[in-house]
């Protein structure tokens, strides 16, 4: 998050009257760390691929998990049925995190 955005948000937290009418109890100061990636107006969409579950594990044709195989980003896209644009970077970061979280729980290969 941009430094000036964080500073502005922290100023809003202390106000009695908030922009857009957000409830005071829903506001709190922001704490880091913050992560960001540059986003540019052109992206690729593959629209489809193998199905995956909520851990980004790849599913076979019968809906069973294929051990140690993960699909992330547009491979197995959650929005494969519609050309949406703009979701690609978010989907890659979110599903990559899910895959990493699950992979870290696995025993080492011998």
C-alpha cells in the first residue's frame, strides 16, 4: 500500500465523522507489513485448465486430489467461465499462497 494512502487511512480512523459513512467500530489503524506488486493494464487470460480445490490442489477427472500437484493463477482459473480481466494478479497471489500453505504441511520426499 502506498505510504500516503496508509497515512490518510490512519487520519480517517481518528475522525468522528468518516467519509462514506463507515461505522467507527469497523475502523482500526493499519499495521504492516504491506506487500504490493505493480499492475499494468495488459494481462493474459487462459480461461480454464484443470479443476482445483480450496487448497489449490489439482483434481483429476473424478474430482480426486492428485497428490503434490497444484494449479495456481489462471491455470484452473476460478473465473474460467467468464473473461474478466484484472483478476489475474490477485488470483495468482491468492492461489499461490494456498498452494504454498498446503505444500509446507507435506512430509519430505525420500
